[in-house]
């Protein structure tokens, strides 16, 4: 077994659950489809959702500074560049230049207090 195959057999830990404020966002890096990507984690209690940190409108990051995200008055995630607004259940754009598209979801699970990529 090579070192590379051993690494793939281990779950990729993205964050500890306690690093993510309940109701908040957390930016991390993950290896997704062979590429290193910026990933947004959003926590609601024990549930964590994850998306690539890429706005479907122009392919830019959503954060205004690394790990710093904007919200509208309803708590939706907003793109810092063009103001696209995303609901948090499925990452669908509900307002702005990419209305009707969605963020690319990343499957994650919470195991023993850690957020890991689901395989």
C-alpha cells in the first residue's frame, strides 16, 4: 500500500464542530475531486452543510476577506462581490445575478465532534 492510498483511506477532517459558531460560517481548505478548494461550512446545531467557496455568477470567492462572510437581514449568505444571496438549506441563489443557480454542495458528516468529507 502506498502512502498516497493510505492518505485516501483516512477521512479528511475539515474542522472540529466547536470551531464553527452555531449559526455561523467557517472557511477551510479541502481536497475535492483532486483539487485543493476553499470550502464554506455552515453550522446549525449538530448539522453542518458545506459548499465550495465559489459564486456561480462569476466564479469568485464569496468571502470579503478570508473566512469573513456577509449576511442579509434574514441571515442568508451573500456574495461580497456582486451581492448574490443564497439560502442555507440547499445553497440556492434566491436574489442577485445568478438567481436560480446554486452553490456546489460538498457532502460532509459530523463524526466524534469533527466535520469530515463524506465518502
